[in-house]
C-alpha cells in the first residue's frame, strides 16, 4: 500500500503543466477551517504556494497560513517550556536519588524537546524543501479532477470516505487511502467509473519487513518523470448537516511491479500515461472496459528504491 508519497503540493505546477484551473474556493474553505482550530493537516509546500497570491482569495489564504503557523509556533513554545521544566525537575531529582520514575521522566522530556525543536525549525523556515511535499494518510493534497468540461485541482484528504457512509468508517477502515484494483467493482463501485482523479507524485514510500525489522523504502521512477497516480474520490456530505463537506480520495493500487516485489512489497500504485488523462478524469459512463484498458496500459518506468532517510 502507498502509505506516503512526495506529491506536487504547489497548485501552480498543475496550471503550468496540465492547464488545470484551481478550485480556489475549496482551498479557501479548507484554510478557514484550519484557522478556526480544526485539526486538518496540509503539507507545508501547499501552504507556501499561496505566498504572493495574485487574487484576493489567494492573498487571504496566505494571510491565514501566516496566522495558522504563528498559532502553531506559539503552542509549541508553550509546550517546549513545560517539557524543559519537566526535564529540569527530573534532572534535579536524579542528583539526590536515582529512581526509575525520574529516569523515565528525563528520557520522555528530552525526546519531546528534540521533537518540538525540530517542528519549530520546520515552521519557522521559509525555504521549500522536498520533504515539505510529502503526505501521509489523513493529510490533504491537491487532486486533479474533471468539472464543467475542464481539468480542476482541489484539495482532498488522503483517505477516502464515500458519500453515504458514516464518519466512523474512518476508524473502522483506516486503509481506505488505497483502493485495490481487484475491488473497484466491490467496495469502490460508487466511485469507479464516476468520480476519478489524479495525484501527481515524484516518489512513493512503503513499509517493508526486512531481516533486521521494518524499514521504509523510497521508490523513484528511474526516468525522473512525475507519476500520474490513478485515484478515486468522493464528496461526503453530513446527512445531519452538522459537519462540513469532506473531499477525500484514495490511490488505486495493483499487483506489484517486479522490482517492487523484489524489494519486499506486494502492491504498487497505478501510474497512467499522459495521453489517458482526460479519458480517466472524464470517463464514459458505464464503459468500465475502457477504464480497465487505461489501467492495463499504465507506465512502467522501473522504480528504483533505497531506504528512506
């Protein structure tokens, strides 16, 4: 399963390369909710893409991003102060008597301090690094879809909750950030052939069991070209009208490419060819054979791998 990927998080790239338009209102609503305190996760590259925005909404999103980051920095600084005091108290206690509790307090506080310092450095820097575009299940990422006769990019959560399903399904089925090809007409029948999208990524990551334990492998196309990852998506609306709409998606996976299987993983994302973009995004209703043909005609760039940093 593709549990993580380094994606095109900057919507400008979709405009330049694929001629897509941006659903700026959906981006705006997402950042309003974040500023109001909802625990919604976005990659930093997506946040920074709105700097110097040309439209009024882009400028407003940029201002909200600054507010969101400032609030996160403030929260981290308060927690850092608490953990620094916790570490100092444990260290003083150990000077008089070494106890298991004090040692554990010292260890936990020290680890948390290092983690928070790293998060602070990440929030405070303004340069864009490759890791800023990496997403995990539950995070939001730009997804290209078809709407009103054109390609459109919207932010969606990387874990699909199908319309009509209860919100508790997020916990009952935590693996719904991927959609198995052999289940497209089963679990995913409401999306397959109806609501299809593409996520553009440069590399993907998988957990693999090795003789030395679990390892995270990074897979990169040898060609260096971006991957057009076939996805399914849904717009979930709360039947009670109490929760905001949720745009979410899942990446389709298939039997592994040979080199991926040799590395120890049993699934691979489906990387479609550029000439199939519109036929995939705007499928002919009821013609599932045509969609399977697109999936069969996927790109095979050879995925080189290494242990992720």
